[in-house]
């Protein structure tokens, strides 16, 4: 039976899968049917990737600003300002993440064992 765009048989199948997963012990849990196991996240790799993205945003912003100042007619002032603000926001977010990491490090170092 279909109601609108939702297929009731798919919902019932999903509920059955959830009930079966709930009755299994935790060690037997695997990926849900149709999904692949998530790759293990590497913190250093994720941090490097984020820093590279911020660097690329800043480089792109500087390049657009230089091209605009040199008289490139294909570059609008609005594009320069938008890219500059995007780079600034990304940099400020990076600083906030760094501050949180330093604070967490200090909290962990001050814990008594």
C-alpha cells in the first residue's frame, strides 16, 4: 500500500531490521544492509585537509584582489569582497577550533590521575 510517496512495505522492512539489530549483541552489529562501513577518520588528515581548504580560500581571495587591482575587467568588486569575506570567516573558524583544541589540551593536562 502506498500513501503519497512513502512505500509502507519499505518502512515495515526498515522497522524489522531495526528490531533485529536491537536484539543482537553489540559485538555482532555490523553495517546496516545497503550501507558500507565508514572509514576510520584520521584526525591529523582531517585537520590538514581543513587547513589546506582555508589556505586555498585565502590564496584565491588574494589572487582575485590582485587581478582586480591590476585592472582585470572580468573581475567584479563584489566577487573580490565575497571571496575576501569567505576567506576571513574560514580563518576565524580555524582560530576558534585551535583555541578549543588548546583549551581541551590544558584541561586534560590539568586532570589529576
